[in-house]
């Protein structure tokens, strides 16, 4: 499975989880990424743009 398909699956899982639980999980993850700037996110973005 390629990285793009894998990320699409993760986004779909998050969307389903977000509809089941009324807490906006994607917004919480976005806030975490914006304020904490984790290294894994930077690596993930660089990997996506390299391919």
C-alpha cells in the first residue's frame, strides 16, 4: 500500500470516528500540530511532497 493510499485510509477512519463521537478529533489533531510542531508531521509532509 502506497503512502497516499495509507494516508487516505487514515483520513477516512478519522472522519468516521469524528461522526460517531461529537468531539471534533481532526480539529484537536490540527491544534496539536500547529502548537507543538511535532517532528513526525514535518517528516510526513516532506515525504508527501517528495513523491
